[in-house]
């Protein structure tokens, strides 16, 4: 299990808060299956601020001696703080891993990366290639595993697209769009442009579906007597 250390000041974690931490650690382990646990460390410090009646946190993820710090680090409840901090770290981790993969792919043109990092990236890319091949062959379990790590990013992209359309980004609305996008993605995976990342393609599908739904509703409203 990934190493983690949690401290609190003037507050205590509830069972719900502890489950939120466990879910994030499980998500990290799914995203980093080929990384030695000794190379990953999650540090969580939560403090209640009575004057502002809110919780502040210092939440850091250390990976290959690189420290990712959650920038969204305050909330009205510990659960809200943890959720937004973990979403923030998840996005940073996606960008960081993407850079590592590019460095590995073009390492002849760029400064060489550490051998242990290169081995991890190579195993990770081979595993994703295998999942992609199985997903393209119609294996839904492989498709679900392939997109699992992209769901937090997709959720944020959907929320942003809904706000742009002046639609309330409620959890129900986000789930509705996400369900439609995943059905389309599973069906059309072979059509994904090779130069697009999976997360970028899913976000594009989401924006397209939101625009289509908004246009359908506009047409229906204009046709009303």
C-alpha cells in the first residue's frame, strides 16, 4: 500500500473522511501500478480555523522526488477539503505522468530520466497498450480499466462545459453527461485520433454532447406554440 501520513489540529477525521482518503489511495494505486511503493508518499495535514469556521490543509504527493502540492486547500468541511484537494492532485499527477511519458518517448532529444523512472514508464505504457488492444476488441472490462483514471478529469471538463452553457453543473447533470460519453467512447474508441490523449478526446466528446443537447432543447423550445 502507498505510504501515507495524516495529522490533524483542532479536529478529528470522521469515518467518511477516512474513506475519502482510502479511495484516493486506491485511485493512486490503480494509476501507478508499476511504481515501487517506496517512491510514492502522501502527506495530509488538516487544521480547523475557528475564526473562519473552515478547514485548511497541506496535502502533498511525493513521487520520484517530485512534490505535488494541492493548491485547492480549504473547505467548509474536511470531506469537501479532501475532495477538492485530491481532484487537484489528480490533475497535477496526470500532467506530471504525461510529461514523464513524453520524456521517455523522446529521451534521445531531452535530458535522460532516471533508470527506475524509465522502467516504470515503459511497464505502464505496455500495460496501457494491452488494455487499449483489448478495449478495441470489444472487451468492456478493459475499456472500463482504461478510462478509470480519466474519470476525475472528465468530471471537471464536463462541469466546466456545463457552466459555459449556463447549465447548473449538479452531480446529477455531470453523471448524465458522463454516462452518455462513456457509451459513445466505448463504441467509437477506434475513431480516437492517435495524436489526442484519451482524456482530451473524452473531454471533446463531452463538450460535443452538451452542445448537441443544448441545441436540441433550443429547437424544441422554438417549436412550442
